[in-house]
C-alpha cells in the first residue's frame, strides 16, 4: 500500500474571458488520485471541512478509489484561487489553510504506517504547522521499512520565510529516497544557484533519485549511476495544473513495478541504472503531457498512459 499525507483543497481557476472553474486539488491529493488511476492501491491521510467543497473532495476520492483516513472536521475546506497566465500556469492566492492531523495518532497511525510500503509527503502538508510536525514524525517512523518520496512544491505566499523554508525542505530531503521538484521551486529556495546544481546537491544529501522538472524544458533525473534528461512531450496545453503531481505518481508507479519500492528495497533503489531511470521518466513525461491537455489536475488512467 502507498500512503500519502498532505492537504486536500479546492482550486478555483480563472483565466481569459471564461468564468472560473472549480477543481479538487492539493498536491498530495493529486498524487494519491494519480496513483489510484494507475491502479496502485493508495490511502490518503488528509482533512477537509463539512461543507460543499469538502463534499467535492470526498466524492473525488471515492470516485477514484482512494481510501482515506481522518477526512471531514469542523474547519472549512481550504481553497486556492488561481489565475492562469498565457502559458497555462497558475499563480495562486490561498484562503486560510487549516492543517492539523490531530486524529492521526495511536493505533490508527501505527497500523497505517506499518502497512505502508511507501509514504509520499510534501507541499503544504509538510510545511504548515501543526500538521507538518505530524507528517515529519510519520516519515521518521515509516522510514525503516518504507520508501519515502517527497515533493516540496513550495508556496512562498504561505511560507514566505525563505531561510526557514530551506531548512525545513532540507530536513525532509535527508529522509527521502525519491524527490521531485520543479525548477521554480529550486529557484525560489536557492535564488543564487542553478537548479541543476541544487538537484545534484540534494542527491548527495541522501536520496537515491532526484527529479527536476522544467516544464517545456523536460526533466532531469539524478541517480548514483548517472544523470538523464527526458524531453517534454508536445501537447495542446489547457493548463499546467497538476502536471508535476501526475509526473510524481507515474514515477512512483514505475519504481514500484520494477521492484524498487518497499521493505528492504532501499539499497536496490540506490543502484538504479540511468537507463531504467530514463524509462520511468519517459512514462512520467507522458503522464504530464496528458494532464496539461485538459483542465485542472486531471491525471491519466493506466489505460491512457499505456495507449
């Protein structure tokens, strides 16, 4: 089982002359849905409100076959208002995000973490307190037997202290086996350093695989047996919302199917070949190209990815 921990929210996307559209999102939720559509069993640890937006989140998880822990509480569901630029990228303004995982304790947490072969975390779920501390403890508890993946997906408007954000991100990097980040993430975290140089430094800090996505510039993969570059696949872009999350889900599926995920697989992952990493990243590039061709975070199914 894959366990994903992080925020669920609703994106309200505006752009051009069309009226705003509403999409369920949040980077960890998108990864969980992406895994489920790729037929990977997955449970999402998240929260949302007992309101209309919360109902949308719950229905999305149910419809896609994502099991969930915790779920609805008394606080409102978080929303993010995105404005699309001409290239289809969204600039977000967030409403107040309530992020607490008070119920993820005791036997519930113990069983979920023990059952997890892999744990994916990131975004606001690994950045905003008090929930971020719960996420970090979960990573520490699961790491002896589970593969850990991480996507910082930084949101400067909610975590504007760059130095603090960098320290927090580097703490998760040291615990992770697989890391994906965008060039914009790294440009904000380390404005005076080339993103490729940063990705290589992250690999040296502990992970077995670091993937740097660069939009139309494709993606760079870094592993101990070599670096690879995969070109982006041309697509008619509706918007780029959720493209990185679809890429992450496809990478995790590819690693899992090739025996690099789960108890006792950390050393095998450290020795992944550049050729095999390239194959997995090509799959991820296809997943991203499908996602950007339609509105919102709408990752491909296994059938679509195999077509």
